[in-house]
C-alpha cells in the first residue's frame, strides 16, 4: 500500500514570467524579468529598459498565455491533481499603482483557474514569483521601500476578491530568502553599484515579512477555507567536514535561509537573526505594530523548492544559484549538466529538518532536473536521466512520509519546458513535455511528450507506489 495519503496532491509548477509570454498583451505592464536577457548572470546584469535590438526570453516564453488550455490537458493526462503557477502582478496592475485591477488580467486568470478545475486540478497560486512590476523598481526600488506594503496589500486584496472562489492554496513570495544573493529577482531591488547592499536587503526583508503577515491575515479573514503558505528555496547545505568550525559555518549558512521560515512560520526574529543584522551593521526600522502583526499572522504551511545539496566549510563564501547558496563540491554526489549536485536522500533529510523545526505541513512545490534533451529522428525523447531523478526523489519523499513528516503534495518544477529563471535558457529543460523553442526564440513551439511523461503518469496513478 502507498505510504502517501489518499488526498496527497501530485502535479507540476511553473511561474507566469517563465511561461506566459504575451508580455505587453491586454494592457500588461513590464515586469522585472521582461528586461532580463539570456545568460548566466541575467539577474545581476540587466538594464531597466527594453532594448528593441535585443532578445528577452520572457516576452514570448512558451506562449502559455495562448496555449494554456492544450498545455493543461497534457498535465491532466498525467493525472495531475494540482497545478502551481503565479499571477503576473503587472497583468493586474501594470505599474503596481493603479486604483483598480485590469479586467483583462482578471478574465485571463479566472479562465486559467476554471480550466484547471474542469481538468481535475487544484490551482496552487504564487502571488509574487520573480515578477514585480518594473515601475515599482524604478520608482521605489521595490521592497527597499515601506510603500510596498500598501501597494502589495491592494494586489493581494484584488487576488482574494477575484480568485478566492477558485483558489484554495496560496503562496505569498517565491524564494524570498534569495534576497541576500539575488535581490533583483527575489524582491525587485536594483542594487547595482552598491558596495554593500546587505543593510538594505535586511530592511527589504522586513517589509516583506510585514507584508506577508498582512496578506496572511487578509486571506484568513476573506477566505476562511483557504490555506496560505510561504515559499523558500531550501536546497540544503552539509558541513564540508566534521571539524566543529565547519559544522558551525554550515549551520550559519543554512540559517540565512531558515531565518525566513522562522519569522514567517514561527512569528518572530530569532536571536541569531538579530546577531546577523548586528554583524552587517543593520539598524532595522520597525514601525509600531510590525512585530505583533508578524507574531499573530504566521503561514499555514511551508512551500519549498529542493534541487540539490552542496558542502560548506569555514571560510567558504556562499555562491548563488537559483537552487540556493552553494559552498563547494561534495565528492559523494554527481552533478547535472549545470553543475547542480543531485541528492535524493538530501530531500528526505530536508523534509525531516523542516518538519522537526516548524511542525507545519510541508509542500514540495519545486523539484526537478534541468537537462539538455535530444529529439530522436522518430520524434521521441528518451530522458531516462529525468526519470531516474524523479524516481529517486519520490522514493526519498516516501521515506520522509514514513519518518512522520506531514507533506501535502509534490509539484515537479517545469512539467512543460519553460524559460530558466537563472539563465534565461530554453535549453535547460525540466519538462516531461518538450517545447520546440531554443535559446534565441526560434522553433515551432510544438509540444512533444518525453518518456518521463508516461513514467510520472504511472507514479501518480499508483499514488507514488509504483516507481519501477
Ligand atoms: C527556483 C525558481 O529558484 O528554481 C524557479 O523558483 C526556477 O523560478 C527554478 O526556474 C529552477 O531554476 P533555473 O535557474 O534552472 O530555472
């Protein structure tokens, strides 16, 4: 018998900016990703304008804005019971500051969620996934400013008012812990040219924490039957050796992420968080009532991404990737073509770590393998490497369930090929469904089922039991 509960949610996850395209259609404003190009440093190296001579992958992406009905049918064919996507904020509020949301944006998302329901999928909705309206970055430097709390509140209210009857599972800010390493992606903050942006990053994180608490409160008031979680990048870190200094250094590196869970799930800044701020010379500006709001409105569950692990020793500096902070290579693990070290057992370890710490339901909302796929002459795609990755991680998750961790569901990242957040490439494919499109935007856009499609279908049909 399967170890997964009957109501376990199986599915996949995407983000609007990486899939929808239609970047200016129906009145949408520019988002921060609409000015990032293809390349390994796209989140550091950008301008705040669209240069008409250059290629921007989010402008067309995989055209999900127009193809979602057919794409979702493919997801339903695999048996998905949940589908995670985000609401592109600038589709509702093109500059973030309009008084009322755009009707076209509301209509689009209402139809998207209705389609999911017709096909038997619960929508799991991220409110902000690397897609702050660009105008807010230009005017306020985004979350660096306290103004953002009210601006986001208006957006959240519009989401709950317009989609509250369709969406039961919400997530506030995608991987907000990446603010320390990728402040532009995670929080729309432009820190180019600053010698030390850490004080600003801590202040921005505080604004996000207050906003998160306000949003949780609003959700609970307006939609008492819904659940709202936070979302963190929690690919894990191991001590480089058992030398006590390395163990402490790895733990402190991990705390740069756990801090975010501690505030949003436990409701207060931990002692080590204040120490981190002292060490960075931060004097946090806290408004009256902020800490009470945070304490009284914690998230219902923890959504997190898990892709890899890495080793961390005293003296290592944390290098950023979209799979979290990386120290140095672990000699016991193999890496993907993009150098991400694959570690299924690490997922079981991470679930246990997080369940022990928070005692709140976990939702694995991102896990997957980015790889180069080859289309054979007969049109088939034999992605055994992806099947292996999926099997090993589902097995590890089953182990975590047996260990007693409460896990709500699992959404494979990028079940259909989409634009990579970290590099802007199409070549870094996660999909169980292939999309004929390359890094320069060429291709027919045709969808092809990969071998992993049938495999995941079987896994879901057996509620995670048949992994052969
Ligand atoms: C997570 C993000 O960081 O990792 C996704 O939430 C992203 O948006 C995913 O796509 C995988 O990273 P990448 O860089 O391979 O696309």
